[in-house]
């Protein structure tokens, strides 16, 4: 049992979760169940969970997480059931069940009990507070609370740094903090987090590919889509094929946008279609509204305006069902811009003003600034239309 567990853990750390580690964790679980070893049942279930969660089946991940939570009630360690709640909440985030994920993570952090011997770092790879903060920060950004999300990012990164624990630093930066910072348009924070991750590369060489991926995305954002796309594309080929799928959607979205900006429209479409297919296959739908928005933009850009509008509306529907106000705003901006080009100024203004009014913070973040600027232009257009109508009425009156 111990040999299988050690092999599975080593395989997960060096190659990423995959079929090899899953077989070893399953063998561990079978023996642990037979001899009644609760500790190793939990280790094995955690390994099976992370394989599915970072792989291609959130449904199987949720099943493993719930089994973990059930077994954890038999553990002598009072902190183990909290780990079960945390991994359930992480799956709920990936599945786009945002309010349920938020409630779960907030409860985990309220009731967290730190093991006196730091055993969770060995048994479950990461500090459980760091991983809870990671999912909570992403969830809060999606729900439309970018300032709260960034505060949690900073808390998580500082905690991981204080622990001097490389896997937890990786989780706080590569798997959440850098993504939230870029979504919020906070480049200084993204740079600081990448520098923190860089400090761990000397000990964990595999982290370097994540830095290259984020650097490629930043180059695309900074106006060098050709070089940025090359760097990001290469990084994606180096990342583990059987792991971290929930976190690849954002990188693939950036690559598609980079290809499109570089004039490689067909390649951009292929990347976004592959990302959408993976989301459908795996159940990693937290990023789905944004993938659909990008696809709608590609369609509109090549003249398929009606098809683009249809995809924008589908994106908006997904975002509303998830309660993802941030995605609703992004898609609302794209849809409002399309409608304004068609002369549907009132509809564009009504949609965007309603969405922006629902935010209570983050008014200096990039999406809300862009929304405000577009609303201002739409208001100018509406005033222009009103002036034209009044002028026309006056002219008709004089003629009469």
C-alpha cells in the first residue's frame, strides 16, 4: 500500500496526474479499504480526485471528493473533513456553480484547523488554506468582486510564501493569482506573482513553463501577438497533457486571441473550437462564457454578424446561469458594440447600463473602465439622434 502510494505521489509530482498515477492510487485504495487504513484511503481518494479534477471529468472528480468527505468523518484528524469540503468546493467552481463554491470555500476558511505537524502538505500536496483561497479568489472575480478577489490573491500568496512551500506557492500564483490579476487588468500584481513563482523554479523546474505561458499572454496583451503567440503556443505543448485542464482554457483563449490579432484567423478558430470541445467533454465550464464570447467576436469580425450575435447571446445565457457577472459584462460590451454598429443604440445602452449598475466595486478595473467609455459614446450617440429628431420636427413645423 505504501509503495503504491509513494509511486503515485512521485508520478503525480513529476509527470502530473494521469492514468499511471490513477492506477497506483486505485491499488492503494483497494488495499487500504481491505485493511481498514483510513489515512491511506484518504490519500488515495485525494489522488484519484485530483487526477479527475485536473484531467477531463469534473463529474468523476465530484464523486471522488464526496467519497473522500464520507471517509474523512471516520478519521481521527478533525481537519480531514474540512479537506473534503475544500475539494468539493473546488469542483463546484470548475463546474460554474459559483455561489455554492463560494459558500463552501468561505465555510472551509472559517472552520479551518491547521494540523500541528503540517501533515496536509505531505498527504494532500498543498496547504489547504491556499487552495481554498485560490478557488475563492477566482469565484469572487467571476461574481463581479474584483477588489475582494485581488485582496484574497495577496493573502494567499503571502501565506504560501510564509510557509516556504513550493507547491503551495505554485497554486497561489500559477493556478489562481496570476489569472485573477490578468483578468482584472492588474499588471503590477501579475508581475509580482510571476516573480514569486520564478523564485521556486530553481527547485521546481517544471514551474518555468507556466511563467513562459503567462509571459506569452502578456506579450499578446501588450501588442506583440506574433511573438507572444509563439511563446504561448510552445508553452502549451510543454504543459502536462493529462492535467490542469481547468486552467488551460484561459491560456487557450489568450492564444486564440493572439493568433487572431496576428492575422491567423483560421488557427484562432481552431484553438477556440478545441477549447470549447474540451470544456464540454470535461465539465470545466467556468471559462465557457468567455470562450463563447471570443468565438462570437471571431464570427462577427469575418462578417458573420448574425452568427456572432447568436453566440454572444449564448455566452450571456451561460454567464447568467452561472451568476458570473464579470463574464456578463464582457459579453455585454461585445454585444453592445455590435448592436451600436447596427444602429441599435438604445438596446446597446440598456443592456450595458443595466450590467454596469450591478457592480459595487472595481470601477477602475479594465472591463468596467471599458464599459464606462462605451456607455459614454452610446449616450453621445443617443443625444445626437435626439437632436436630429428635434431638428426634423422643427423643420416640419416650419413647412406646415
